[in-house]
C-alpha cells in the first residue's frame, strides 16, 4: 500500500471509531428519557452475550475423543464458582482461562 492509502485507511478507521462512540450521545441526548426498548436491551443483552460466548466456547468439544471435554468443564466450573464467590468477572475469567490452559498444556 502507498502512503496515501495508509493515510486513507487510518482516517477511515478513526472516523468509524468516532462515529460508533458519538452516535449514542446524538441519538439519545441526556435531556430526554432513554427509550424503553433501549433500557430493555441494556438489561438483557449482557446475559445474552455471555450465553452466546459459552455456547461458542463449547461448540467444538468432542466428548468421544481425547480429553472428553474435561479441561473445558473444569475451566467453566472454576469460572462459575469464582464468579459466585468473588463477584469479579476479571478474576473468574482469568482463573478459568489459566486453569484451562494449564490442563491442556500439562495434563491432557
């Protein structure tokens, strides 16, 4: 790519990032009440996204071969237990990931 193409690419990325950051403030100003459907989406989407990520993480687990999904299950259990105990998403996800990687690399 030429220098001009690099500059245009960076400018488009900056514009896209700025638009996604500023459009919510333009569409939903602070002096007006937030629409009910946006409030509803704010309540249900976080759980839906987490559920989608869980399904995606377990989609390639084969119970009939290899480790039979044991590292994945142990990692998920660690995430759930730590999250209910500590209520800290960073700690629970980090510990589950570390446990899963340790099991896959060293045990199974």
